[in-house]
C-alpha cells in the first residue's frame, strides 16, 4: 500500500484547518481521503467543490440515486470510501 505524507488534524492551520473543521462537522471525523490532499489545500478545496457540484446538482439523478451509484462503484473497486 502506498504511503502519503499528510498533515494531522491537530497540526492543521489556515485553510486546511477550515477544511478539516468542515469535514468534522459533516462526518464527525477527517477521513483519509481528505487527509491525502492535506499538503495541497487548493486541491482539496477544488475536489470538495466538484463533489458538491456532482452530489447536489438539481437536475438528473436524485441525491439518493447518486449515493447508491457511489456505493456500487466503490464496492466494485474494493474501495471503502
């Protein structure tokens, strides 16, 4: 398994701390997928913006359907996210 250097939650500052705090509000913790982008907060911000645009788009699939697609794709890819 690859090893990626990350910034721990208790060491985060600036924009990264804001992203971590938002993750904790959303999910109760900061998942590794978020921490994997901790060295590039601009990338993390862009990734979260894309995620929100896809998952909360008013047209097309419902939010529930989008979540089901995400679960199936993650399962097929053996990804626990």
